[in-house]
């Protein structure tokens, strides 16, 4: 079975441009409960409890907030991309 590791940052930058992307999107990476405090961004730490919950409403909010945090402030994510990124995130095992 192939192992899918995530999105290649260069592909995202090539598609959206350098001003649109605020960071890399990685599967099974941060925010994660074992991340080191030295690298944990306050925004990620605020989202973390929402994506670790078993409550569907809170999880939905956390996934949405995380996806929105992946682009530079002031830029909107096209709805199909928002759905694709949220779907990929929901496949992770926390």
C-alpha cells in the first residue's frame, strides 16, 4: 500500500503564487499534540483542542479554522479547495 505524505509546497506555490501561501500543508504534521513548544505557533495551539475533540461540531470548526490558517491573511480559499483540504485533514488519525 503506498504511503501518502502530503502536499508538495512547490506545487501549491506554483498553483497559487508566493503571495497566496503562508506555509506548507503537511499530513500528520503540526498542529499535533506532541509538537515542541519552541515551534508551536499560538494560532496552531488555539486550534489544536478543536481538532482533537470527539465532538463533531467542535471538530468541524477546528478543521475549518486550520484550513483558513494555511493561507496568508486577507486571501480567500476557493470553496472547492477548502473542501479538498478539509477532507484531507479529516483523514488524519490524531
